[in-house]
C-alpha cells in the first residue's frame, strides 16, 4: 500500500488478531463502549502523522473524504456518534462503488452493529469541534474478505486486485491561456473525484513546487516523454494521461484525453454538458463519466480473465448464492447437514437467516451439473428460478 499524500491520523484499528479478523469490541445504540473508546484514544495519540509524499495510498476497500457533522449534548458524545455514523456512510459508498446503487439499496436495512464487523480502520483527515457539535472528515477502510463475501451473495465479483494507478494531468485551456497547476474548475473536478482507492485508481498530482518545476501546461500539451516519465515515477503509477478541457461554443466543456494505460490506449474527444449549463457541473459530469468508463472496462477485463482461468481448471472453487426455504429450525439443520456432506461442496456460509428460510454462499469444485447431481443423490434439488438459485428437499 502506498503511503498517503496527506497527514491523516489513524484513530481506529479494528483488526482482531491476525489476518482479516474483525472488530474486537461492539458498539451499543447509545454510543461506543468505554473499552473501545480507550483503544480509539490510545491509537489516536500514538500514531504519528505521515509525511507528505508523492506516493498516494491506493486501496479499493478504502473510502476517503467521508464527512460527518453531528450535534449532541456535548462534544464528546457528538464525536462518539460521528465515529458510528461515518462507518455506515462509508459502507454504503463502498458497496455502491464496488457493486451498484441497487445492491446498496438492498442493504440499507443493515444497522451500525451489523456493519461494524466489516470495518478495518479509520483515519481522521480533518476535524473541528464545538460545544455539543463535532465535524470531521475521515478515510474509512474495510476488511476485503468480508466485503467480498457479502457482495458475492448478490452476484458481484470484486476483482482480486486494483488496476494499475493512472496519473491524470488536467489542463484547462481558455482565452487567457493554458493552466495545469493553478486552481480551476477542471483540476478541482478531478481532485473531487477522489478515485485513489477505486478499482481504477486515478492520481491527481499535488501541484507542489516539485511538480511545477518538473512539468508545465505546455509540456503536458506537447506530450514531453521525459517529463511525463518523471511525473509517473514520482507518483509510482503505471501510466500518465493528459486530460485537456476548454469551454465549448455550444456550452459545456470540450474534453480531449489521451494516454497509454494498462487498460489500453485512452483516447477521448467529446463535449460534456450539464443540465444547469455551468462549467463546474460539466466538469464534474465529464470526470465521473470518464472514470466510470475506465472502471467498467477493468471490471469486464477482470471478469473475462477470471472466467478464462476457471474454465482452464475444472476443480477451481466456484461460489453461488442460494436460497434455502424451510419450515422449521429442525428442517434447516437437516438440509444444511446434507449440503455440507455433499461431494465437492467445500463451503456453506450463511449470509442471511430468517424464520422461514436462509440465503447461503455455496462454494464447490467441479461443474455445476455435477453439483446438482450430487445434491440430488442427497435428496435435494438445486434449481434456478429467474436469476436465483434455490435448494429444496425432493
């Protein structure tokens, strides 16, 4: 993991033991327990702020820039509540980013107590407090294996790794000239994207003195290979793309973007507009749509590679989400025991459990037809109804 580009204080590390542990303490509805609060304070005071660096943290399971504003009876209570609220807010941002808005909506019923076990750590980016109020901005990190397992129930495959980071140099051209490092709507739109931790990490250079001395707007427009390479090396990225925007006569922004990336040759030449007709909204829309295209390209590539690898190895583990209706706990225990003892079944993880049914993540090797045949021998029928798989006694 690359060190962060700004000083954030790690205030909450929730790893319980080694590996992908979990939250070692739980929170009640009224706030955070005293033991956990003590851990928070100790970690907060003990962790030094990292130094500024060209290298930027990239982690698909991290959500930066999560803002909370909480009022309560006093500042301490407000901060305790903020620490709960921020993880919930970040959780749904992550689910929407890795899966879809629809999946996030289906999970809206999850409580803070149910979300807490998915949390890995929190970092404060900035904070202010006043009597009865706390305002903070956090980076929230989640446990990869637990998020992957949750999303797999909804048929979402999270790529095993991120795409290689891409440095984007946003150049704004207008009647006054071309600007690269100065504040402007185009640069701000790319910074506000905050995609360093996405499936396709996008890094916008800091624009500090070292950057300004290494590269000018004219250098970027001319595609100076030596200076582009210097920027790429400084930020530890695999490639550099130059994104040029200028106001369009018909409204909006005309964007020309190019660069050789691991995802292929990037070439965009398009006018982006917004409903309100402002350059600010047009810039934000352009950046979001460009990045969404990059993410979709990477997801398709990763899925195709995973399918290809699985087809080459018939005994590679596979997993499907399966609904299991039952009439009583006794029937559920019997069905579950038969599933577990079925040949080639390697895992049965319960995702949701209700009084009349469960949803499980069924992991198996060999082929799906072979699984159905083996379950049939155990007196169970595995059948597909629409997009859903169901196991029932025969």
